[in-house]
C-alpha cells in the first residue's frame, strides 16, 4: 500500500479508534471537575488550533478544534491555588478524584466496549493457522530462514492447521506447534510455510530445513512470537452474563500479561522487539489490519472492537504512570503533599510537568519513528 492510500485508509481508522477513547478520558476529568466546583474554562472537542466556538454554557466555552481526534479540558489554575475556584485550590480528595476520573472512564469504556463486542459481534474460530509475528535474533527460527508474516503450514510432515469444535468452546493455543518443535529439539526439522512476497499477487509455499539445537528453550524451541491467523469462524451467541464474564477475562488477561512480561523477557520466551511500546502510527496500522476485508470476512468486527477495548484500558493504565505531565504524575504530587503535610511549591511542580511533557513528546517521536521503521503487523 503506497503512502497516499495508507493515509487515506489509516486516518479514518485513527479518528474512529483513538478519538472516542481520548474523548471519554477528558469527559471523565470534565464531569468530576464540575462536580468538585472547579471552574472549567473550556471543553474542546478535537485538539487546537481552534476552528470554532460552538457555544458557552455557564462559565465553560465549548469549542471545536482543527485536529479531529480527542478532546481537552482547560481548568483554572492547575498548579496555582490563588483562585478559590481553581483546580489547585480544591481539597486533596477532589483533586485526586478529578485526576483519576480520566483513567477510570477509560477502564469503564474498555469494559463496555468489550461487553458489547461479545454481546453483538462475537464469533468463534473454527479453524486457524499459526502466523509468525517476530523472530528472535540468533534463534533456530532465524537460522531456518523463518520470517515475520510466515504462516506455518506443517512441521515435520504434521499439518499445523488447527480445527476447533465450537461446541467445546476451545480457544486457540500454541500447544500443537510447541509439541512438534519440542520433539525436534536436537534433531533435524522441516517447516513448510506460506509466505507473502512483495510484488507477487499470491503467497508462495516455502519449505525450510535445519536443526533445533539440543540446548534450545523448551518453552519456545523456535524462538518466535505467534499470532493466530483465523481462516474460518462461526457466529457465537453470548448472554449478558457471559459477555460480561468474557470482557472481565479479557481485562484480567491484560493485567496478567503485563505482570508476566518482565519474566517472559528474562526467560527469552518472547523477543524484546515484540514488547516494545507502540505509538499512534503502530496502533493505527494494527487497527487498519483489523478492519480489512480478509479479517472482517473471517471474524467480523470482533477483533477490531476487542482491540479498541484493549487500547482504552492501556490509555487508562498509561495515564496512571507516575510521570510528571500525566495524570499519575499529578496524583504523585498530591500523595507527596499528603505525606509531607504541605503542598509542593507550585513553581517547582509546574517545571516538573513541563520537563515531563518534553520527555513524553520526545519519547512519542522516537516511538513513531520505530513504528514507521519497524512496522508491527498482525496478519
């Protein structure tokens, strides 16, 4: 896909995916600020520069801005408590609640999106293949010649296409591939893959031969990270309690995966590059791949909606990190105030948030470059 088409497809996906998630985040801050009696000077839909002033209700201006995603809330005196209606002049409990309301809305939004996705758009995979997301440097897979994007068709003559009975509510697992590769530790191995080559209309079938060394990691003998390339699925019906339970399981899996991540990296069960941060370009790229014709034909909108739910949860978690300029950084200053018994000097706090913002913007720029230089794909 050329640059023009990438932008043409990616921009609407970016706006539809991230725009509402950032909007509900700011809506959380807005509603709690109003409840606390904080003067909200402006609630902007989209990001500046301003395109139009829509209306003014009470003391708050409602504006439409040129960058068509997200929103922002401008409150009086976020660090300066001299004005009694300012954010900084409010009791600690209201400041904490106002700051936490944004991430809370993302958690709530993620839960609602996931629940509705299972309730109205659920599908059950009935057939899938293993697809390689990344190959660890120096791994047996790299020596074999396996590449990201390869779909594994067979290992040592064993068919790797997995068929699932929806009646048994089975979930895709890497067990079949792991079992075959574990058997090959210290022996020769033949892997047949389907590979898409740039410039070719149809994927080609490639046979690779080599050996898995005797000292290979038994939990990941090939040294690859995998996703499941669903080739067939059926419509699944969830009751409201089942949809809520499935959404809760998804959210729990996010926290569990984050808790396990350091250990997985240390044990080299997943490649380091697979755990790198993803920015707006990477998120948009993944979103585009989840609404393409092939994905929607086999799985409907469920993958895209689940991804939206996951991103909402991650926005909430990221904003709670104790980094100045983020909600978590501002919460940290309030907790320091609680411990010290007095407020941090407003000028120092203002500088801390300014430095934090510069660091975050710099990091975001680096991540965007990484997203472009090393695109993350899931197909």
